[in-house]
């Protein structure tokens, strides 16, 4: 008998979320994390309403909501003269997933909540300060590499990398701002993408005192000195100075756009940055990994329990890869608008938006082919989360199971493992010309009537 059903390498946000989902499903899980302590400085800062819905699925949404900042504001791409070129719209109030559409957070706080959540499950064991170099030595039915861009598991699988064309170094500066500063109070709540060919930048209100500046490196920059205050403060002088904030972190990162082909080999699988990396211009890097975890968890549980054949796991990559590529491709296109440094080309870009700003939303892509009927959307799309007449959000009534929603007359189908919710989602179904839908445990639509 294997000592574990699933071993996870890496206990960052993706690994910790997947461990919670698998622990909740009753699987025997072991997590190995190289570092003893949570990395104390900021990294990811944004997740969306769908990800908060996944946190709801593991019973941690309320705790995370108390630690994060909901935002109804969107993102504005603004040129050097203040002309708004593009706007990613925000959502007022709860969005289609039953939660605010955008959340900003401090990653160490999020990771602490996710790790604390693992203590609820006696079937989950976490090994901190323990790095595994040889995956062949792991005694488990399945091994999932949530171990980042330099993944050990990915090397063992032998995945092929596909370069999607963006590799650009940026300086990331995280500040703790003085709330009494007039200049701090004048900063907007929405995210600014400053499309200035002289120096493209991104400005993010993370929450509380935290603000982030991302500053594109330019020819002639001394990368060895960019993190020195006397170098980066002048770049930010139009907004703040050293009297308005305290530096929390400054570091140079290269923003990549790559995907791996080959997320599974036998018992080995990948999730998160181990199988895709996206530039941050949509704030979707961590979100993509959380969607991986949600897609993979219920499939692993079904296979381990003997409820589904092993081939179900082959649908993980076939569904997720086209989905995540949609987000990465859009982020690359947005990056091309933001990162234009040729003044003539930037002026032509600005003329294209002279008639008014382009409005856009987060993509809502269809899953690729997999564990669903072969049909156009809304099949393969995520179903919204309405609030039921008893006050609960829909997912609270379903749990981690299949569900059939819609016309009561059609809900007598023989699916013993599915919850039936007559009348739920009727308006959405009617708008799509449907009478019922079969929802998977990750709330994506598998079939329709």
C-alpha cells in the first residue's frame, strides 16, 4: 500500500490550495516544502471572483475576505499626457461568482490562512524545510509539482516549453505608504498602466498602506543599482517621494510568457508556475494556478477512490492549457500596448484610441476538450453562483459533487452522485435557451438540456 494518495511538492498558494481541496476530499496527502517559513515579502497581489469562489469551496473565503481588499475599480491604461487608452472594467457589488470581482492581498497573509486550513485535516501532513530531489523515491499514487518555474517534477516529466513571446525585465517596488500624506491620499484606487514610452510603469493599490510600482527597465539602466533608493525614487517622483512612504521591497524580475506542453506523465503532474507563466498585466498569474488546482483536485479524488478511470487525468491539460493560454495571450497583447518605447509608434498607438477608450473585461474562455460534451459555449464555461432562497450561495448546497440545476421537470435524470437544485439558475439558463445544466464539482458545465 502506498504511504500517500497524493504527494505535493511545494506549499505556496497553489500547493496549499490543492492540499486543502484534496484533504477535504478525504485523500491521504503529504506536502513537501523546501522553505521552513513563508516568504515574508510581497509577491502576487491580485485574485478574481472565481478564485474567491474556490476559497469558498474549502471553507476559507470569509477569513480571506477579512485579510484582502475587495475592489469595484478596474484598470486604466493611460498615456504620458493623461489620455485614457483602455479600461478593464470593474464590478459593482457581488459579481457572477457571488463575490466581488477583484481582490487585492498580501501574499504572506494569504499563504498563512491556506496553511492554517490544512490543520483541519488529519489526513494531510506538511513537511517544511524538506526538499525532494528525486521524484522516483516518492511512495505515492500521484505526485503533483506545485514547485514553481524551476520545477523538479517538470524536469522528470520532460515537458516541452512553448515561448509566447514576452520576456521583459521590470523593477518591482513595494511601499508602505503614510496614510496622513496628502500625496498618498491623492493616489487613485484603480490600477494605473502608464503607457509612457519614456518609462512604462504600473501602479497598484494593494490595500491598507501597501502600494506597488512596477517600472520597466530601459536601455542604459544599471540593473545592479536599480534597487537603490537614490535610483528608483526619482522615477516615481510624479506620485510619491521618500517622505511619503517606507520601502518594503525592491527587486528586478523578468516577466515571462511561456506554457509547457506535457503536464502529466503517468503518476506525475504539474500545476501553477511549473506549467505556465504569464506577465502580470492582467493580474492573473496566481489565478491561473488556482484554477489548475480546482480542475485537478476533483479528478484526482475520483481516480483515487476508483470512481473514474485513470484516463480522466488526461483531461486536465487538454482542458486547462487552452484556457490559460487565452489569459496569457491577452496579457501579452496588453503588454505590447504598455511597453511601447518608440515615441513614433507610441504616438500612432495613441491616435488609434483618439475616439475614446477601449473597454474590456477578464476573458471567460471555454475549457478545452475533456470531461464534457463536445459542444459550443456555454458548455465548458463556469456556471454563475446565485444565492438560493434560503440565503446560501449555490456552492454551499452542492459541496464537492456534481449538480443538476434548472427546470424541475428535467431533474429526474438518473445521476445518483449529483445534487438536484430545481429552479436554480433559471434566469441564466433561459437567457441561453436552456432548461437544465449538469455542473461538475469545479462548477464548469459538463452537459446541457
